[in-house]
């Protein structure tokens, strides 16, 4: 089914069909990265990615503040100090962390 967009000018607006390239850009655009996910969602996403045991080991080797956040925070924020501290230790890129947050958010 073709996709359309509205072009608005001072004279009015019109609906035009998107080009194949424009459609592909919309279809292939990454989902936004959620600001936070529930702790259970995060752990399930890590389990599905085969990273849960590795993350738990990294948390255990971290400062107590990180351990407390992992164990007791009900939600995990993408911009949290815990994520910033653990990502380099795990060798994860920002894009990989973003993908994990997207995967976690999709878990109900």
C-alpha cells in the first residue's frame, strides 16, 4: 500500500505519494530509545541477549552504589550512572545499549 505525506505551504496543503526511498527510510527508521524500562524488562532483555550472567558478574565487581541500584531500583534509566559505569566494563557500544533498551521496552 503506498504511503503519503502532506506538504504544507502558505498557499495551502496537498497530499503527495512518497518515493520508494522515503518509504524505506520511514519503514527502516529505528524506534526511539526509551528513557527507562522496568527492572524485570531489562533483565529479560539481557537474558534473551545472553548477557544476564555477564552483567550480574560486572555488577558484583562494581561499587556498592551500582550494586544497590541494580538490586533495588524499580526502573533502569538509559542515562543512569549505573549504565554509564557498566557499559565500558561489558564492552557494549551506545548503539548496543540502545538496542537492549528497545528490546526491553517491547517486553510486556
